[in-house]
């Protein structure tokens, strides 16, 4: 099967065309397993995220939440040990019910549901991308309808699509529907207080207006994730040696001794939406690596995608709530004013406040979910940016990363923002801590009838 590396994602259209050509010319088609179908749809979700314009980490996180839960709900009626999330997630009170007296092909249901939800969530994607989605759906349909009676095929496809349509209608009420139409708020009145965020001069984005300042008002998947205790921020104090001052001084001192390995980490985890599948996409990609590396069932695979997707989505809602609640400055504001007026961070600032770190909170949420499902020890290689050209401005190559635990990857994700000079250590520490809390509230839902969690 295909890998989920960035390099392979670019080639996905060629692969689909080859498969379709083979389907039309020979009966000897490549055969997918049930689990591989879930993996291929995860690959496609990453591809569409990468190649859909006006995307953002906030909107992408939401998309992974809805595509993940759609994958799970499209097949859960076929697995008696597992429970639907209907009635457990905020506002999701009623989903279509499968007829127990009739037969379904659950792979066909999953296939139809993933196609439907992707085209609805990413309604702004290109016609070319829609064709890629349709092509993958057709390739899988062609294989798995073989030998299944026509009524079962139609029933299964209809069920998957009805699940996706119901979940999409539910998604419209969360506060983030079509959020890409208003990425940057030009009307927001910025709080003016000591230590408040200022639009960056050295920036990732063309816009100096804040990204999605109201995202934190959105509905979370788990209602418990809307009730989290607020983190604690160090009081503003520019006195040399104060705890607040030291946070920024540590960023400055790290920049002075930044090693080549730390520079490589800083650029690897940037995951700019203009050139990658975004930070939450990186987490969804890790879920794929874990699923590929274990002999697990289709329903377990779908459950993991649902948990990771919802965890990173809830992480972004909470992170954005706190970012605009505290509205804290970044090192590029404090350091030039109080430490070194000529200083610039290694990595450019994103267009939103600092505390806590979005990279840290979503990476921790995903790592905690994956550890819960697979255990702490899991050796893997992250090839997400393999093949990307050297960053000439930073004089740094994109070097693939290897880890022995999911948590090691989350820690490096957080540390990379410190190396880049755009987050303090406190931003990262709080993000990691809160990400774990968010994940626990997701996997503590009743996923199985025997109450194993």
C-alpha cells in the first residue's frame, strides 16, 4: 500500500489512475485489506488537507475530527463490542440506525462515508481534488462490491453516505463551519495591556490580522473538554531576573547557541499550511504510522482515527480560547524591547497570540491517544517532509526523524517552537499538560460495550 509521506501524497493521483486503468483492463487488480481501506482514506484526507487553499491549522483540526468520527460511525453497527458516539458527543443526539435484520458490507459503508464527508467538509477544494476522491471511492467500491448482492451493496453505500450527511449537518452548528471564509479578523479590537500580543513584523502569514480569534468559542467533541480549568500564566514583569523575564531570556540564549540538529527540528515541525498537511495533519499521519505498524482490525483502526481527530480538534478549540483570553506576546516583541533590539527569531511568527503553544497541545493530545491504544514503546520514522528542498534561508535540510515513543515526538514538536524562537518554555509546558487532559476526555468516552477504555 501507499505510504503517507509527503512525497507519496503528491503522487496519489497517478496511483489512482493506474488502479482505475487496471480495473478496466484486467481482473488481476491489487487487493486491499479492510484495514488498508481505512489507511487509504486517511492518506486521501491528508492529501486534500495539503492541497486545499485557504486552509489553516484550526480548520484542518476540525476536518480531521469529523472525518475520523465519520469513519467510525459508518461501521460501528457491524461490531457488537463497540458503541456509537451518538448521545455521547456534544450535540450528536441521533444518527441513522442500521437494520439488524439485513446484511451490510461495512467496508463499502466506510468508503461511501469518507468520500461524502471529505467533499462536504472541504467543499472549497478543487475539481481535480474532487475527482481524486471519487476515483479512490470507485477503486475501493469495484473491489469490495465483487461477490456481494446488489441490495446489500446499495444498502451499505446508502448507510455510509447517510452517516456522513448527518455528521456534516451536525458540524454546521459547531461555530467553525466554512471557517476558511474568515481566516483573519480585520475588525477585532486588540486588548492593549502590558505584555499583550502585537501583530508580527517577521511573520509566517501575509496577514497581520489575528487568525480565528473566535475559534475558542466553538463546540468541542467531548463536552468535558469545554469545562477544562484555565491554565496559569506567569504575571507580566520586565524586571531582569523575574520569572516572566527569564522565560524570554531563555529563548534568546537558546537562539545564540542553536545547533544544526535543533535547526532541523525547528523547520521540520513548522507544518505551514501553504506547504504541508498542517500540524494536526502531522498527528493524523502518526496515527497512520501506528495503524500500519500493528495487526489491528478495521474497527480498531477507525476508532483510533476518530480519537486522534477529535482530540486534536478539541485541543485547538481550547488552545485558541486561551490564546485570545490571555492574549500574550511572543519573544519577537519582548526580546527586541528588553534584551537585544536587533534580535529576530529563527522561525517567523504566526499571526496569533502565544500562550499556550498550539503545536504542543495538539501533539500531546495525539500522543496520549496513541499511547493509550498502543502502549508507550513504539519505534517509528517520521517521513512527512522527506524529499523537500533545502530551506536556503535557514541553511537547513529537512531531515527525517526517528522516535522510540509517541511522547518523544510530542516533546520534539513542542521543543521545535522554542528552538524557532516563537514560544517560551512555559507555552510548551502548559500545552503539553493540557493536551494530555484533552486526550483523556476523548478516550474515556464509552467506546466499547464492556466499558473498556
